[in-house]
């Protein structure tokens, strides 16, 4: 690669390319004149004309300008911002094909990063809604207080009047705030579709608009159960699919009602609270004081949920009772090595590892399976339609567990 000169490609140059495979950020990719070319808006197998957007040290970023030989999976993107805003990568890809590719992403990560072979990976579970599913948006504030997103490659600001991924509660607030958000650089809107509640951060001063901002928390719901969510706390963005995720975890752990369940990285208590009715006791672990305060309020009326404040690795170190099952739902970066080490020492018979990053999941599963566990199956779920992101749940059992 170092032998190829930067001058080989020019920004704005049009290339004719046959696309070969998917890149890791949802683009199609190919090899051309010794370079990797990542093409936004393409599908492997297509012949396209593509405009060069950026020439990097090791690759070229481009976007489709004309499709010469289309894939049978190509559809017309319904969003007027598609291509300018890169928040959605796959609006040009038919939804059934998106589900197939997401399963392939999981299989590839398990094989390439984790070294697994012949793993049982289920078909990707479709989202009940393919658009209008998100309850949370983070907008960049542009000139004149405009709200929008920034193109990943060109860094061009794109004002957005209505986002097809956001449900109406977010878009209604966006319409009221558009062009009025000077004085800040980022704006976050959260809105509960069923509750009608909202959180807008940071606090704004909006002459002539009767709209509250700067809230410390808002209320949302999953499966009809209300949750208080503070501004720094994590909460699932696709509520309908979160309901299916809970069901997948419950069934995968074969909960019968007699178990002690640990819910690590519990956040505001979503898994702990919604699974509490299916087990004898839940120990919910979380290091954020704000999230634990929310979780305790959310669990009001449940007498079998106990919240343990601290890092997962520290709390697991202090457990004297081996739980029957454990749910891991760490941030995108995955688990700390010490948390995995302690989990292997504690050795609960059944583990469900929930992840929104297939590569960090595969990395951590490799550690657990070099320890006492074997990987039974992985269930991908489409939590983020129209994007390359995929949620999945890996189910593990002890290698030498009785009856296994």
C-alpha cells in the first residue's frame, strides 16, 4: 500500500467499480489499483460509478453516483436525506437482505475474532418497526441554531427537518427546536412514545416557545412497564424490539421460577425488573449511582430484586452465592478482563451475553470459552434497522455441567 502514491486518486474523481463485499461500517467495498475502496450506497455484486470523497492513508472513501448493474436487493431509499446524512447506511438495501447481512456480520466476527467454527447462529430477528423506531436522537447544532447530522466522510453539516428513524415524539420536538438552538453545539432529545414524556439536554433559553428543556430525567416504557431514565443513563432506543429481546433472553436461559439471577450492567434495571417475575431473586449490578437510583424507583413493588452498586468485576468478586444464571449487558466496548476472570471463577451454569458490537462480543466469548464455558448459540436481533449495527445474545453453559 505504501508504494501507491496519494496522487493516484483525486477527490471528485468518478470511478467505475464492481463491488465485492461489505465493509465494517456498512459500505460496500472493492479493490482497485491496489487500494481498498469503501463505497457508501453500494451493494456487493453491483457495478457502479462512484465519486471519490476522501483519500486516506490506507483506503479511499467514495459514494455511489450511478448504479450500472443493480443488485436484486436494491430498493429506492425513502428518506430525502439519504446519502447526504450517513446516519443510515442501508436504506437502499431491502429489509430481508439487511437481516441476512447482519447474521453474516455476527458469523464473521465469531470466526475472525473469536476463532469459533460451526456456531449455531439463528436468523436475525426482525424489528417490529423498520422506521420510526428510535426514542433518542443526538443532533449537531449548526449555523443559526439549526439541528442536523454530520456526514461521516465529508464532515458536511446536514440540517434535518424530520428523521425517518425517530418516532413522532422526537420529530415533533425537533420541529419546535429547529433553527432555535444557538449557544450550544450538541442537542439530545429523548421521548417516550407511549408516555408522551421527554428529555431535552442541555437547558436552552427559547424566547417565544413554551417548551421545557434541561430535564434531569424522563419516563419511557417497555412491555407496558414504566421506567424512569435519568439524562446520563442508558436506555434501549428501540422499545418494541427491546420487548422481544427480553423474551429471547428469558427463553434462552430456560428460566423456571426458582433461579437466582444476576443482571450485570443493569442500568436503570430493564432486564432485572422485566425478568423478576420469572425467577426467585434478582441481583442487579450497576456502577452508576444515578442509574441505580432510577432502577430502585423503577422496581418499586418488587420484593425479589436487590441492587448492588459497584463495578461488575468488584461485585462479582464479593458474591458468596453462585447464581443459577447471569445476564451480561455491557457497553459497546465489552467487559473488563477482570469481570470475565471473575465470571469464570464464579461459574454460574447459564450465561446470556447481550451485545451491540459483534467484535467485542466475539473477543469476550473467546475468553469465556477458554475458561469453563461452551458457546451454545447466538441470536442476532435487529435493534437498529436501516443501519449496519446489530444486537445479539450469546448463550453459554458450563462445559462439564451435569446433563449437558
